[in-house]
C-alpha cells in the first residue's frame, strides 16, 4: 500500500481518554499523563498511580497493548510514545491511544512518522484553541500520512528503532553511572561508612552522631552560592536554558550562544540547580562538563549556581541530587502559586558534615571518572539524536534509498 492515507485509515482502534483524571494513590497502576510522554518515550518520573481496584473501571474504553502509540492532544500537543511490553498502565486525559493496523502500515514506521517535522506541522495546522493548542479526535483521524512501499516502511522502522535502542542503552548506562556515584556519596557521607571509618569515633553534633573532627557547616559555607565571575560581556558565550537540563541526569549542554550579563554565570564543574517550581521538583539539576577550563557560560535566571568551596564538584553535584537537600530548598520556596522560587537564604540553615580534605579528595578521584564517563555517553547520545533528527524526515518520506544506507558507517562517523 502506497500513496496518501490518514491516521483513521491506518488504525484498528482509537481510544480518547477524556474526562476527569481519576483519584491518585501512592502506588498501584502507573497513570500516564501528558507530561510524562516526551521525546518518544514514557518518562519514569514523575510517576503517578491509580488504585488497582479502580483500573478496570477507569480503563473501560479499552486496555493498552504493547506497541500501541500514545499521542498527547494538548499541553503539550503532539508528543508521541509507544506502549512497552508491560502494558498495564492507565491513561489520563489529553492522551489518545492509536493501534496501528499492521496489515496496512508498519507500526514502527507509523510511530516514527508521527514524530517527524512533517507530521508535527500538520498537527499544528489541525489544532485549535487560543491559549492552549489542542487537537480533537476527528482532526487527528484526518491527519494525512504519505505511505512509501511496505518493504521500505519496514526498513525505515528498523533503522530508526536501532538508533532509538542505542540512545536508550546510553541513557541506562548514564543512569547506572550516576546512581553508582550517588550511592558512594550516601555510603561515605550519609551513612559515614567511608574508607577508614572504623578508626574514627563518632561524636555528638548539631546533626546527631557524626565522625569526630568533621566540621559541621551550613551549605552556604561549604559551597559558594552564585559565585561572582569576571568576563567580557560583549563576547558571545555558550548559553544553557532551563530546557537544556535533563530531568533524569546531569546533562546540560548549551543550546545557543548569547552575550550580556543577565542570568546565571558558571564555569566547568559548577552545578546548576533549578530554583523555580516545578523544575526543581521534577529533578532539573545539571553538572557543567561541556565547557573548557576557564571558559564562562551563561544561563537561565532561574538557576542557582553551586560551586564547592570546602568540598569538590562531584560532592557538590551529588549533594544537590539528595532528596533531603532538595526538600529543604523546596520548603523555602516563596512567591505566587505556580511560580514559587527557592530563597538563597535557605542554604544558610542547611547543615552538612564536611569531610576532611584528604577524604574529600579521595571521593573526587573515585567518583569523577564515573561522571566523566557519563558525560561521554551524554555527548554520544546527543550525536545519535542529531543523526536521528537528520534522517527521520528524509526516511519517512522516501527521500533516502534505504537499500543503500549504511547505518553502521553513519553511526560511527557521528559518534567518533
């Protein structure tokens, strides 16, 4: 089957999850909302749940199956993801489920086409709304999908799936490296089971029992909060926006260049800590690794820059990822509902046990290689995404002859 078809022509099932969101519980069946469908996947966090005994009643319109395509209808419009092997999920409002008809279209091809610039532009044209753009079910059904020959559809799906698998593999490796670094931090500086701890007695302190001789200091003493940086304001510099921070990792590559003096100023090794809701609650915290030593970067006014003073950059980043530290900052937020910000003064009242210099240095030499390897993988992931974004619109429209495409050579050239 080739030629022009529509979404409605190419599916066996469409389920529109409208209505009120069901009552949420602390655990149960994962509830997939529009905000966790992003970048072609279903994010693991932030995760919400509905009760097991409410699942069948809420999902009475139909149950998701592995391979189904989810598309957000507004806020945001047009984010797409696939249902995985574990299909026991509940779907919230503003999410439509599409089940491709595998006799008419290759399911992977359809998934990737819906992510293409062509499809996203068409969704925008069919959307309505003044404040928030959204698309209604009839308009989504009428969305055109130009079909290439079926063997080419399958090849395109396999090629793009391969790139997505490499991206996902890198993401998981970064996750393991970061969790290993943070586990070492917690073992040494929260549980105080650091190398040689059995030779150091515990003593009472403002934090309770801590190793004897360790300084108990406010975070604003152990760290420099928003350090002053001298630089030429007329020179264009790498700029990191809030959207450049990954909610799940330390990644924060600059997306643009700017000159001037407004906003955050930082250098290699600094930690960028989101000060505004909901970015902080969602986990936006980055470790600056993409700048050469001595180069100054610029960033969002909604960053707090943390730089180690009595501790190193790896310690600072791991501290900023700790739930207790983040909870203290969140509790200090003030301002109008929905636009609350962390107050810098909160770091004066957060106490931490500062390790002796030698132990701090040992932690940095132990953990820094893990974070450096994660940075290499994040760079590789960025290269793979660039390759995917370059190939995607050309592959799904048949502009590239898939029979002559050497994917391995392209990947090697892109990530070398």
